């Protein structure tokens, strides 16, 4: 039986090289298995993840501490202990989490030791040491069904009088609409920023859709908070593109940037809290 102690003494259980490494593994896991969890279970999962910042992927926080933090995070809209246990059982079954019991010095039972396992494996054949998802083949097949970044970024030449006249239906070619056709649901500040690089209403709306999905559970986020997040993350996207980053799916890549921004914000917040009762 493991004796309970301060979280710094559990470094040996960490399977990650850095917080970014841990975050990448969690992101890859959710990409594959997010559908297996209910909304409340995902809240519980991310609540546990936020307590694993000090020692990457490891925490000895009690369930009550985690649940209290979740409730505080969402302004009193937390999750129940039974929901947390359902999430725990799913994670253990899926192999992402290992749970070990601990005891106090007097032998009484203490909080569990939560150990996240790697979802990504190292590809020793790559000199740059990048992590390769174990489900890479499935992701590659999905990517083949999506437009490449070049197709998404390159405006199509259009002609307002371009119509097919070989049949009675007179089907006209698709005409690419510019940013002025963007839905009013997209804030002007974000629309105008994206327009500087992509004069395409569809791309602008899809990028904003990612922001709304990623923040839908963050009830404390105001519209201006969402706009600020959208602006900061889009600028990061453009910086990476300008630095030569090759991107096959711009929307999937942007999703990852937004997710990383939000997770980093949460990690920084939770790192200031105590890890144990």
C-alpha cells in the first residue's frame, strides 16, 4: 500500500516529459473517446486533469477537493460523486487512468493516487521525438475526407455570369462568397481580423463555431471573453502558418490551439490551489 505524502514525492509515477506532453496526450485521448463520455463526465474528467499540472499526469487530490473545484469553476454547477466514479471507471477501462489507494501514517485510508497513462506512443524512428497517436491510421483516414489547407486558403475565381447551359436546369457553378456574407452571430472584431487573411464567409463562421463549442460549458465566459480568446488563438494560428507550419486541416488545427489555450488557463489556475485536503 502506498503511503500518502505531498504530491512532489510522486514524480516517479509521471509518464510525461512536460505539461505540454501531458496535454497532447489528453487531447489525443479526447479526440478518440470524447463520444464515450456524457457532458457531466467530461466535466469530471477535465476537473481531474487540472489537478495533474504540478506533477505531470499525477495527482493525489481527494474526490471532494476535485468536486469542489469543479463546482467553483462553473459557478455552482458541479457534478455529483457518482458521476465522478462513472468517469473514473470508464477511464480505467479505456486504459488512460490508473488508480492506486494510499494510506496515512496511522494506516487509515487516504485519498487515491490518480495516474494518467500515455495515450500517445513514441516513434523511435523519428529523430525529432514527436509523439505518434496509436490511432493515427483512423485520423489519417478522416483527414483524407477533409479539404487540404491549400484548398481552404485559396480563393476560387468566380464569375457571376458563370452558368452551365448544357441542360434545362441551368445549374450554376458554386460562387465563393466573401466576408460580407458572414452571419451576424459572428462578432465583427473577429470577422474583420480573419478577413485580413481569408476573405471567405464559410471559413470565418467555422472558426467562430469552434470558439462557441469549446466555451459552451464555460458559463462565466462573456461574449467579449470569447472574442478575446478567438483573436488570440487566431493570431497564434497565423503565426504558425507564417513560420512554415504545414497544416492539412486548418479547422482541426485551430481546434487544438483553442483547446490548448483553455487548458493552459485552467492548469495555471489549478496549480495555485492545494493538491490535497
